[in-house]
C-alpha cells in the first residue's frame, strides 16, 4: 500500500514536471529540450518566453517570427550547458519585451532596433545586444553580448576571438564599426559597418 502511494506521488510529480515547459516534455526529442525539461528554472524561463513571444507576435508578427526562428536555431540550440541556456533565454525575453513596450527604450538612449541592408542590431536598455547578418547559402553572423558605455560611445570587445565593435550616435541612428569578428560568422556571411537606421 505504501509503495503504491509512493508510486502515485512520483507519477503526479513527473506529470506536473513534464508539463512545466511550454511544450510537452514527454515528447522532448533533442538534447536541448531534454535539458530544459530536467531543469526547473529553465522550464519556467521557457514558459515565460512563450508568453512574451505570444504578446510580441501581436505587434510585429513577421519580424518576431523570423527573429525567434534565428534565435532557436543559432542561439538556443547551440547551447550545451544549463548556464548558457539560462542566459540565452533571459536575453531573448528582454529582446522580445522590446517589441511589446516602449518603456525599455525610454530607459536608454541606445535602446532600439537598427538595420542596414540585411543586417539587424537590437540593443536593450541594459545594453545587452544581438547582431545578425544573413549571408550567402543562409550562413549567418550572430554576435550577442553587452556593450560598455563610455565618453558617449558604445564598445564591445571579445579579445579572445578578436572581435571589436565601436558605436557612436548620429541623431536617432548609429554609426557602427565592426572589425575582426569572423569567429561569429558562417563561411559565406560577413559583418557590415556603416550607418544603421533606427526602426
């Protein structure tokens, strides 16, 4: 009788745990999905992201869908540790919230979405950013990190991969110089420097 009771409790726990993420954990097939289902914090972040994504779709469905698909393929699914996944989820939630409210933008003069040709740069009020450039054969450049603000300019330095970004504001737009960031790019993708227009 006691063993049956324990089994019932365990089953109830597993059923509740399996439905904690935004998807059915019993159908999880990839390593990333299994990792999300086995970590309570990741599971909650996945649910939070699903809610934010749903709200963001109402504002700009085509752009949000494209950005989310890129994030899933090139950011989330590239994570091999819970820590990487948690950081990726938090950044994506912050980014998608930028589609649904102007409050974040009012907190920082830099915050917003910028574009030049096919390249996109999204900067949050926290100065976390995401840069994407789609090149030939669907190869992608994707850089994510956090800018440092000093002397009226933004800088990002990843010395271990020899990647450097320098930004100055030109009215609402940004003059951006990206150098030596090949580590972040696929074979047929390249970063672009120049005047990025605020969207």
